[in-house]
C-alpha cells in the first residue's frame, strides 16, 4: 500500500493569524487518512504534506508486514 494522492485545505485565519490545515491522503486500500494541525499563516503546507507522505508510506508498509506475519 502506498499513498496515491494527497491534498490539503487551509481554513480561515484565527485571531492570532494561525490557520487550521487539513491534509487528506488516500492510499490504494484503506481510503482517506486525515491529518489536521494549527500552523502559522506563513507555513508551507504543501511542503509539510509532501514530507508526510514518505512517513505514511513507511507506516503503511510496517502495518502490512505485521498483518502478513500475523496471518501466517
């Protein structure tokens, strides 16, 4: 399993100018994985999202490996 697509949306600015960022990552099996965080308005959300994809892929691979071990 790997991430097949990723998108993000930024919410309206809060009183302190931070924004809620919601990332949606879709894999080939389990469906959407959501991540939300409050970030500075100057945060490069696309870079944060792109950096998260390899981490998610590694976690999915670990989970798939563990499932295969348990099925044996």
